[in-house]
C-alpha cells in the first residue's frame, strides 16, 4: 500500500485575534483554534492523490497539546484515514529545529511513505521552516511553494514552484516533501460519513519514549533559538478620511503622496 | 578576530544579476560588524554572474566577495545550492549567516539550519547586536504582524532570513576589493529544473516592490482591473489583490495579499475597492503608508488607512493616474 503523510498545525484563528487597547497585548482567551489555513490545501492534495492512486493510506500528524486532537479529527472528517498526535511535556517549547526533528522521528516510526505534504507556513509563527526541516532530517528533497502538480506517481513527480518573477517546473525522482499554496486546490467540505469516522477514530498519542527521540534534540534544551522578548507593535490608527471623487479630492491624495515622497 | 564575529551573507542572483536584497544585507551586515568587530563576507552563487556588480557590494560594505559561478546554479536547484553553500559555511566558519527572506532564502535556509544545527529566525525586520554577549538579536513579526518577537541563538550558529526592502543600501564604503572564487562541488540531484518560466504576465514581485496597488471586490469585473494596472504602471508599482478578487478569477493567486496569500511591507500600499477584512489586513498593515479608496465609509480598511477616500474608485484612480502623469 502507498502512503501520503500530511503535517498540520492547530493555530489560533488570526482573524479572531484582538488587541487589548489598554495594555496593547494580544488577547488569546476565547480565540477559536483552527487548522492552519495553508494545511487545508495539504490535506486536500493528499485526498486527491488517494483518489487517483487508490490503495493509499493518508495520514495526518500534528505536534501539540492534547487539544490538538480536534485538528486531526477535522482532517479525518474530510476523508483522511488516520491521525497521529505527537504530544509530550518534553516536546514543549520546541523551536522549528526541534519540531522538525520530532516530526521526522514520527515518520520513521510510521514506516514507509511516498510523499510528504505540508502547508507553505503556519499563520501563527509564519516561519515556513518546519516542512523543509523534516525533509532534511529524513534526507529527502523538498520543493517549497508548490502551486500546481503536473504529474505525481510514487517515485516520480513534476510540480510547479511559485517564484516572485514566475515559476519553475521541477521534476523529482524518489520520495520527497512539498509545501503547498492555496492555488493548488479547493479543500472539500467534510461529509456526514467523514464526520462519523472522525468521531469514532482512535487517535494514537506518541510521546518522546515512543519515538525514541534524543533528549538533546527536543524541547527547550534541544532548541537552538531563544525568545528574548515579545511585544505588540503599536496599533495602526486610521488617519485622514475624506469623502468625494472630484478632482479637488484626488489632488489631496496626490499631495499626500508627494509630501511623503512616496512617488 | 574570532570567526565567531564573521557575518556571511548568502547572496542571490536573478538571471546573471545580483539581486537588490543582497546589497541590503551587506549594508546591514556592515552595520552589525561595527558592533561586533566582525567582517562581512558575501557569497554570490549563480551562473555567468555579472562581476561588475561586485563593485557595488564593496561600496555597500562587503569585506570579501566569494563568487560561486557554475552552470548548474543557473536555476534554483536546491540540492546543488545546498551542497555548495554548506561547503562554503564549513570553510568560512561564520558566526552569523544572513539570507533574504525570498522564496530562495526561505527554501534553502531551513535545510541548512538542520544540517548545521543552527538557530534560524525567519523573515526578520530588525537586527542588532546584544551588548556584552555580541549575540545577534533578531526581531520578526508573528501572528500576521500582531506580535513582534526578538529571538537569539546563544550557543549555535546564528542564521536569519531577512525581509527584502527593510534595510537601506549604503554606497559610501571604500573597502579593499577582495574577491575569491569557490570551486563548484558537483554531485547528484533528485531534483531537476525542467523550465524556469519568466514572463511579464507572471512577474508579480509583491515582495520586492516599494509600492503596491491592490484591487478588490469593488472592481466588480476582471476587465476593470485595468484601472489598477494603469495606476500601478504610472507608479512603477506591483499589482496586488484581495482574496475576493482572486477567488472571483479576476487575477491570479500570485497577486493575493493577505493571510492565505503574500505578506507585504511596501512603502506605499494603495487599496482600491478592498473592504479590508482582517485576513487582508494581516498581509498589508505593516506598509509604511496606506491609501484606501472605497465606496463604503464603514469599510474596515479605513481603520488602518493613513489616507482614506470614500468615493468611486473608477473616478478616483484614473484621475490620480493622470495627476501623476
């Protein structure tokens, strides 16, 4: 049987984030958790691959606290076969280096695979580092910013990578990891059957002992980076607001552009 | 001088030309090197590199330029790039490695960070040297710009990708022109770039532009994007779009600004007919100046606009284009 593994992350819904106007800090309480928007395209692509290949197991994996279980179930409701939660107090405070190590160990435990898929980046950390990092640990190539898949068979792929000045058509031999963009597909809506499957699914929880991770590579100790401080930038306030579309009004904005040397 | 203080810039070429972000990083590196008594070494990987441009690298503050010129580096084949850049890092033994937060930098650096066991901080908008320790302080936005975090790497190689257009290019340094060549190391690659498609139509360059003119639902139609393109052309600006305009099929995804598109930080962002949902705002509110045009005076875009006009964009945009004449 063939296998496609998708890495997802549960993130706070950025659209629901609010800033406390007095303390100028982020209000996290009551903010709903969602599957990172880019990961939805990764999930959909795995399902499309299964539709095409047949005889394929689709697996989603996430590292996070116990409540990240909900994100895995949502993926299962869309049609993913299996969810695995990587959760352990020892994993806490892992940066992207340590996180990619842990995910790679989980892939090793899972066994063989054909393609790994991740979203372009998560909307909380915005780093885009974990996907390529996992590929490096597993010693397989990665293709980032995939906007279109021309061909994909086990062991062979032809994909398009978005660049700021166009795109590259890339041929890949063997197993690989890709990080995907919104342009790739339209995520499906969970079916009733999917929702039932999600409810009933058993989600295995793998910890440091299950993965046989090296303590020196995980959690706070295993993370090369340290957050020194975090702060909320001063909120952007609305400025001048005028009404009208005659020439005089437009001259006002023209003057604004010139006075601030913007053009 | 300990090599710990050495700052290595991973340069970038577009075709044969050294990309602007490389010069920006060199100047910022030179600024940092004054604080850590280090030196700035810039690696330029590419093919048929325009060596006349190295002059500009020295004026921007480089102490040494390493040219890595080979046919196999003409396209961005990650495997060939990684093999060679890793070899240069091992030879130079820098304490700090900086690359542009471009598709190239953000594809290569996460992989280098793993193999080098380095701390990597993505998409930095501010860099400094910590007094006493000499460590690199890296500040970056997260949560779509709602939070800023300062990060350091106390014990490992310190690596950052740095957002283009944040740092100014200096031209006043008069450094000795120390240029060396690194001999390309060959090897196999499971990746093959069959074609690099570059066309005016595909040229989006949101991340590289000082000015972005974006269109949204208010345009009402694909053909009406012409007013956006006309104004953008006059301003030498890139064209952006809201998710609504992209989902309607009026313009390609590569133009989308916002949470599921591209995050931008130009000097000037002009939003035409964009209501400014929070998902759009997280992608553009870090622009230095925002001008918004919308019919609806309650549109949330006006909450972040430095200059808002409540009115008809089809009247306003052409008039502005004409005035800029």
